[in-house]
């Protein structure tokens, strides 16, 4: 079956941004670094944000409740500001543009909080997209197969005609995708080279 549809993740694929970059940007000392790493980025509210169950303000309140007041301002600043510093991975957007010029359909399937998506939704990349599925609006996130089925059913896609590009280092997203018949493998974060390699593996030349 010929591949007709390319499904992109956003974080660490189209959009540069990692937990380590958040720590580097907002932690002013070792104590704050440990706090952000252990008590903030691992907080259950991150999942709730990505499934649209709470707002940023609600997440701030809940995380603050569990932690010492010394970190209150750090929690508020980081959660309200971190996504505003995300950068577009232009080289990978260029790959998407080349794929679009070859008549491939471009789709997005991403775990992302609403505030983050609203901040980036005007970037040029989204003008290439034939369909977008964001976890915060679906109330479900990868690797749950329901969100994959939502994409396939909403846009009337055949799984075997889709190639999925995602950096999930747990590989759980690919296990689910491949189980449903969607093609592909995990790619290295923010790696133009590995995405091109993946495309070549499926005889897609750009």
C-alpha cells in the first residue's frame, strides 16, 4: 500500500522544546533545578493539562498546594511562561513543505496543553496541515489508541497509508500506532537527519 499521509508529532519534532531547556531557563540554582525536575515536571498536573482537564491557573494552584511557599513564584512564572519560548524547527518544517509539494497529506497528532497550542497555532506549518488532533481538545492523549482512531476516523484515513513521525522515547506511541496498522518508528528528537532516514526507509524521497 502506498503511503499518502504523513502524521507529525509537534514537541521535539516541529517545535523545539525539552524538559532540560525548561530547567536551564528557569532554575537559578541547584535547589530550583532539583525542584523543577522532581516536583514540577513530574507533577500529575502536566497530564491533566495535556488532556484538557485543568487550566494553567488551576495547575499552578494545585502544584503550589503541595510545595513550600519558597517555590510559589517559580511555579507560577514557569508554568505561565515556558511555552512562550518554544522555537519552530525550521528544517523539519521545510521537510513538511517538500512533502506537501509532492502531494502528501500532512496531519498532526500531538499531546499538548491548550495554552501551548494556542500560542503556536499561527506558525506557518499549520497552513500545510490537512488535519490536526491535539490531546487537550480530545480529552485523551497518546499512547491511548482512541486518539489514533480519532485521527483516522475524523479524516477518513487508512492506517496502512499513514506514516507516523514521533520522538516518544518510551516507544509506547509506536506500539499503539503499529498495532493499528500505522507505519513508522520513533525518530530522534529534533533530528532532520533521522526524519529523512525514516522517509527513505519507506521510499519517500525529498
